[in-house]
C-alpha cells in the first residue's frame, strides 16, 4: 500500500487547484501522507506540506504529475536517477505520457492505493558536450540540436561508436527515445516505436536532401554529433525544456543513461489504443468529407 505521495502540477492549468484539492482530500481520507511542490502553495495553501520539486522524491513513495506531457517531463527530471514511480494525470491536451484523464481521478487513485497497476520502465538519454560540460540532466523524450531562430541550414556529422555514419544538411537533428517517438520525432517524419522498446532514433529536421531519413540505433550505441555552422550558435535542448548554446565544432555525446524512469500504468490501457484515440492513427478516411 502507498503510504506517501508527492504532487507536481502545471500551475497554469485551470483545473489544477480543484484536482490538487481532490487528491489532498483523498489522501487525508485514506491516511496517506501528501506533499506538494512549492509552486502550488499560492493556489492551494498547505505551505507546511510544500517541498522543492527536486526534493519530492526524498519524502514520497509515488509522484503524481498533473498537467500534460510537459509537466510529466519536468516530473521525470525532478525525480532524476532516483526512480520513484510517476503517475501522470492529464488536465487537457493530447497527453501520451499523462494518459489518465482527470475525470477518472478517484478511481485511478483507488487503484493506486490497492496496488492495481504495474511499472513500465522507460529508457532515458544522457547528453554531454564533449570536453566542455557534463550535464546533470536526462531526456525521457529527446535531445534536439537546432539552429534556434536563425533561418539557415547547417551541417551535423553523425558518428556511432566513433564510426562515421553520415552528414546532414538540415535545420537540426532529433535524438529520441522510443517514448519520445510520438513527440517531435513524429512531427519531423520519424517512425513510431513502441515505448517499451529500448532504442535511439535519429531524425533530421527539414533535411536538404531526399536521401536523408531517420535511423534507429540499438540502446547501447554511443552516438556523437559534431556541429558545423558558419556563424552564431546552435542550441542543444533537452526534452524541450532545458537549453544550452553550442559553438561550431562542438561534439554532443548521447548515450543511454544508467537509470530508467518508472511510469505507473494500468492493464486496461495500451499504447496502440492511445494512438488510435488521441492521434486517430490507423483511422480510415471519411469519403466525401
């Protein structure tokens, strides 16, 4: 039985105060200790129960993430390598990671209490800028190298285990996990991969040749991208939320992290059902409309 929970939420969502209060009420009724991230105090009070989001893993057995996929990514980053389970509750939007709708909040929380769930271990990427910086940041979705706001192509040279693979003339490059395959990778024309698989997908952004396509690498491959650009800086972005500047000649190393992110899942929901429902994937076109 779960004895303590931590709550992270998107404070800009209209539903956030009501849903957080419902979780707190449920926790009190079930003698479960709760903690909230500091950002929620102005919305719901309970200052005595507030903790910096990066510390919630120290006091919670389970982390509840309220919002969309962006909040889920922030929650995964807050947990870091500590691997406490994360339950995502969707407060609007598509939500592949936060697949549970807030309409099913009470029943979901009761299933959590009963232990009626399983943990799905998701692979995480660890990026590093060679010779410059080793980040204490991990990507559940993707690592992206792009040109920022400058409307100009640049070159990206891809290596695997120090073997040259190819060069891309493109707007950028996405290095994605299977979890992130339905995010920016999909928008850039990359493949959909079942998130239970461990793989690294490399997809160019608007490549300047028809021969450039996505490549899927095995999980233990160590990838290196060398950036070549005539002027200004490129941008390295981790999960669309943490950004760093790159100079021409920078080498970005991307490999599988040693830890996983553990997501709470329920047996009556499948990845393919979510694809069909949220992206209308595989649906037949309606004739005459």
